[in-house]
């Protein structure tokens, strides 16, 4: 692959930074008229919040964000994008932003069917190994990738061109990712029969059924793996055990119910599958750093002050 200098990266970053700043001067665009593309702005650092990342690539053209997955920590900024190949529950925090230099970022959702099709169309080699790797990583930003994102954002100004041109540019972005330093990770998750694809199926089941009890044996059988292999590969990809993964999904949804729908803690706990409000409060406190009532009160005060 062609080697681009840091000067080339900086040159490519400048118009992209200006474009995102212009598009977000009235707030986030989530999503934009290009439904796979979202743009974000934050004028100062934030506290940690819980977010479930979808398969996507995230790039902060200005400022930086920290993402915690299990015991792993990732930071993405103008020179390192974050790539996520499966849905993962995380804790995130903007760590570099100011009114003079706000945090400016984009998120581009990844369609694994499109990735598989592009792999076939481009005759890209299958992954070298069928072993699972972490479903989240940072990759080095390249000038061609920045240029492709800039052209995608430019299409927003010509809405009549979006159906035709956005499709072409999105394929280029996926291709740039597939041939980049994290391309192996994407090829793993999109390859039929790989362990990564089997774990992705289990993650999808947990997302759709997180309120229900389950056994490791049954879920492993559902994706055609032995319980031991399933547990090991699941942790390898998500940094969490299946039960920890379910727990984070439950607690994040309970937080949303209390904040957005003003549900009380006990009802939120039962709604997401807890049988004991005491256990719910204890695990909520452990994940979010405060018991439910105090946490939700603080979040509402922050929202009212903005």
C-alpha cells in the first residue's frame, strides 16, 4: 500500500474538519440524510456514559474519545479510527474537547452483507485464520480513507445525488478498510463458517433476548459450538463472558427506561429481566458508579443545564 506522510494526513484532515464543523454547527446529525453516516460535536469533555457500539468505524477529526470494553481501553482521534465488527456494550467518554476546538467526529455504520459482497467482488483473500479476535480495535487513519469520507460528506449538500454517489463512495470506504491494517478483523467476521461469525450470531440472539434467562450450553448448541469453545471465543471477541454481556445490555436498557420513560428503578429492573431490585441496584452501582436514583437525578440535572 502507498505510504502517505503525516503532512498528507494533516492536509486531508483540514477540509474534513471544516465540513463536520459546518454540518454540526446546530448540533449532531445522527443520522444524516446518508443513513449510514452520523456526525457529532461536543464542546467540552464529558463524563463516562454507557453506549452499545454497532458494527461501525468511528473517527474523531478533532479531539479524542476513550472507549472501555471490559478491561480494555481504546482511544480514537484524528490519527486512529475505532472499528467495531459486532455489537458491543461499552463505557465512553470524550476526553479532549473545548469551545475553541470542539470534539468533531463521524460514525459510519458497517453492513456485514455489503462487506461479504465486496470481498467477493474484489477477490480479496479470506482471513488467514478462523480464530476469533477482539470485536473492537483501533486502526491507523490513511489519506485515501479521509478523502473518501470527505467526498461522502460533500454529497450531503446535493441531496439528489445521494442515492447514486453515496453508494459508490461507501463501497470505496469499505474497500479502504478491508485493505487497511484492520481488514483481517472485518474479513473474519464476514466470512461464512468462521468462529467470529458464529459468535456474532450468538451476540445477535442475546441482543434480541437479553431479558430472558439462558444457558451457555443451549446458546453454544444454537451456534454449533461446544460450550467450552463458545465461552472462550465469546470472551475473546467481546472481552466479556456471555452473562456479563447480557448484564450490561440489561443495565443499559434499564438506565434508558428510567431516563427517557421516567420508569422507577424497581419496574425498570423487572422490565429488563431482574427478579431482585436489590441485586439490580448493586450491579447498576457497580457499572455506573452510583445507585439508580442518584445516577438518573444527576443525568437529568446535566441535561437540564445544557
